[in-house]
C-alpha cells in the first residue's frame, strides 16, 4: 500500500538531495482597487493597497520540493541586481543551496509584475531578456555543476524558455548526469525536444506535447500515444508523463501506457500545478518509488494545490490525508 511505503520512507529519515537547474524569476503582485478611469487615457486608475513577491519559474519547483522535505540545490543565471539579490535571499531563507547561481550583469533578473483588482488581472509587466546565454556563461555554469551533479540523487531541468537551456548546454548537463548514473527529469518548453535527448522522464502538458510533436490537436488517449512516439524518436527518453488538466495524468513508455484520472473534487486555480507535479514525481523517484507510484502521488499533490488560489505547495502528510479521503470516498460510493 502506498501509504505504508511513504511511512517507511519517512521513518528512514533520508532526505533526497535534488538538484534543480532552471530559469529563475520573481513573481511580483500589485493588489489594488479601481473605481475611475484616467483622464489621460481610457485605462483604470489603480490605487495600490498591497504588494507581494514570491519565487516564480523554477523557484516554484524548488519551493514544492522543500515543502515535501527534500534537500535542494538550485542552479541558474540571474541579473546582478536588487531582484536577483531578493531571489537568493528567499531561497536561502528556505534552506536552499544557491552557490551554483551565477549573476550576469548583461541581463536583468526576470520579474513578472501583475496588477490585480479583486480577482481580475488588469495587466502583466515582464522585465526580462530571453536571449540564449553566452558560451562563456554556459562553460562557467557547467563547470560549477560537476560536483553537484555527482552528489545529487536526481536532477530536474526546469525550462521556461528564458535562454538558459541552449541545446549545447542542455546536452552537456544531461551527458554529465548520464555518466554519473543520475536520472534527469525535464519540465520542457519550446519545440526542440531533441535537446533533451538522454533524459529519463519528460513532463509536457497536452498543448506542449502537441506543439513539440507538430500535431494539430490532441483529443484523446490514442492521440497522446501517437504524439508520444514522435517524442520518443527525438529523445530516447524512458517516460513521458503528460499533464491533462481536469483529465489527470498520462504515463507513456515503450512498455506500457496508463491514464491516471484527476483526484481533485474542487478546482479553484491550476496555477503552478505543473510545478507541483514534477516536484512530487521527482521527489518520490529519488526516494525509491516507481514512476507509476510517483505519478499516482503527484496526482494527489496536484489535487491539493488546485484547491487554492495562486501557486501553492503541499506536504507529505497532506498527500497521505488526500489518499485516505479518496479511499474513504470510494468505499462510501461502493456501499451505496
């Protein structure tokens, strides 16, 4: 039983060491009220009431791993600016190792500012440069990563298409991990999945899979399987795990395919659910669970976070509770 296996893993008190390499950014929220239009242009005047900042991009994956109990190191490229300093402060306050984050004076730290009135987002303002990083930065980061890849239990590449994962750098990291017998889990972006060749598991959503496989639309499970074969031919990956929003997860491999129905009974906000899924899958694979077991647990984790507004995280205890509630509901339904 999964709960017993989780309890045994907790009793062992071994925290998996997970290396996250990814596009790091700050999510900045400006909350206010608006009751009149500007005389200067037909736009609302927002009276700012509150502001908040949190980690975005790969940082949300990191926070999910920390919440689950993993030991985490994070690598990436940020700007040499106040936002970059703030990003590192947040990470270090959560016990995350940040020695493999490089500051680049030629680009700003990515900041996404959202102006919200009530629950309505009026505008989003992005400060970023998403051009590919230089070969000099690739070399510096790759050299810094060697020791961390050797000591990590597993590696996540969290790609938000912000210039970090050039084909050369991505292949360099995966090749080094493979030589060290470490599994690489990919949260992909863009159309070039060939750069992920050699990864153990790739987790696109339905739209990302359709775009990468260059198919018009994915309507059903058969379409997912067909598109997956195209990705397998490009990447030689062992597993594709496709997130399907309200339909759950699809696990595709060369040996077997499986659809896991969604566990959520209520859906308020799917923001960040993909980050929760990849963090949970990686955490449990690193803890000795099978891919199928890890995906089952990730499905429960996603069900928990989408009941909250905004990006959220979950814990092992909450996952256990969700499994128990789900099992109780099944028993009740079967008895009726």
